[in-house]
C-alpha cells in the first residue's frame, strides 16, 4: 500500500467513524447482513493498514512548540 497523505488518512478515518456509527445501530437491530459486515471489515482493514504504514514512515518525533506551552 502506498502511503496516503495526512489529509487522505484523516478522511479515511472520518469515513470509518461514520460507517461504524451507522452500522452499530443496524447491527443492534439485526439489519446488518454478512455482506455489509464484510464490506465494513474491508474498510477497517484498509484504514488500519494506512495507519500502520503512516506510523512506520513517521518514525521521527515532531514537537510543535506553539502548542507545547498551552
């Protein structure tokens, strides 16, 4: 997997948060079938891979001094 830029990564994360929130209600009501669960799991896998890939590539520590004194 190629490394997404941080904006793309954030968009992927927001999408998964939204999808999980919507799915939780449907799962609870028994309205989320195996195909939908598999699709959601695939999305979660892709976001997990992107997060891991980004973490591996961002091995250096950056401190924003403007935010550190708050």
